[in-house]
C-alpha cells in the first residue's frame, strides 16, 4: 500500500505513470498547483488507486501495447471523459468509465472536488476469468475500447462496495483465497458490464469450442491484412464457402469476417504509423495496406482511434 500527498504536477504524473501507463496530469486553471491525495494498492493482479487532485485537472494517457483495462469510478465530484475527439460524456457520482489502454488513449477533465477510484485490470487476468466464467467470447477488437457504465443500483457498483468492505474488514495481508475471490468478483462483473455496453451477448459463449476453420481464417486474415483479402479469396484458401465462413464468424466471434478484416487492417496500419521512419508519409503507409482513397481512410481511422493518422505519425517522430 502507498499513500502520498503531492503538490507538483510532474511528481503527480510520475506517480500515476508508475502504476498504470504513461500519464500526463495538467491543471485546467493556469499556474494552479495540485493538492493531491493519492492512494494505491494491489489486489492480486488488479491495481487500485484512489485519487483527488484538489483542483480542476486534465488527465491524459496514450495507447500502449499490453497496458491494462482501467475502470474509473467517481466517488465525489464529476468527470468528463472523452469518447472521441469531438464527443465527451459527463460522469457523476457513482458513474464509471472504462478504457482499454491497449486499444485506445484516454483523456478526462475532472472537477476540483473530484475523487476517483481506479481499478487497472491485467489483460491476461481478464482473458483468464472471462474464459473461466463465460467461455469463448468475441475477440476484444469488437468491444467498445472506451465506454461509460455502472451507476447507482447496478451490479458493478454493488460489487465495488462489497469488495471495498471486504478489504477494509480483512486482516492484512489478504489471503490467496480472498485475492482470487476479489479478482473473480471484479473481473466477472466488469466483463458483464463491458459486454452489455458493447452489445455482446456473453451467455452465448459458455462451453463453446471455436472451430479450427475460424482460427485458421483469423490467422490468414492477420497474415495478409495488408493485401485486404476478399471473402472469396479467404474462403478459397480455406476450401470452404463464403456463406460457411460468414456463418461461423457470426456464431463464434460475434462479428462478420469483413468486420474482422477491417479491424486487423486498421490495427496493422496504426502499428506501422507508430513505428514509421522519419521519411515515411501517411499516404505511403496507408497505400501499403491497400487503402486507396486517403480522405475515406482518414475518416475511418479517426472514427476508430479518435485521432487522424497524421497525428499518430507525428507522435512517432
């Protein structure tokens, strides 16, 4: 456990970055120093942080491979997390907001009296408990990378209150049995809430074995994403019909093959932009992934990642 008071923005950003992912904290009112009260602890493979900054604050974090899924819940005050570059959501007391930092960046404005509880979920832990509780679920690429959820009288808030009471009443250190109970309770309730917000039916995943044909098709699509393969080409390579391919994807992955192709192309293109050389351009990189119309590509990319491809490229240089 760790509890500190900080009055420098650089120190505050460093504290948060050490516990989640690279985070930038800045005042919304110029020259206003923080009066931060910060607490952190680990609940097994779940990181816990309680934060208050004492002044209105802007918090930003970039997408980072392998970064956790974070659920931020308002205990006091309000926050305004961004859903996209042009859309934000007002979160009040007891409201929560989820963001998958392995898939998208995050930005939020906090009121001067805001107190938040952050839970950072290890990706492998979420996958493990998701499979244990719900079976095979659709690929994470089809889930909303950021979404509001929770609120008063919801299962999520009830599970938070229960776990916080359990931690407060349990002698330290917490036993391995209780740690596992905490992990399963929080992860299972988070997955339920996240799936509901993403329009995914988790009841369909229990005890379902994904056919080899679907896994092989996914491997083929990922390998040849830059060529933008057609459904006919994929089906031919796997020696099945387009109809069979589509039905299997819808049944076992909760999306169409076309949606999976589009997501893999976008993810591969974003990776290339982030790893680009100094002399590479957006047009060159987009063309290498079979994007022809740059205006349409920029629109699709911005809708998916919340920024223009040129902004991603500039961050790599």
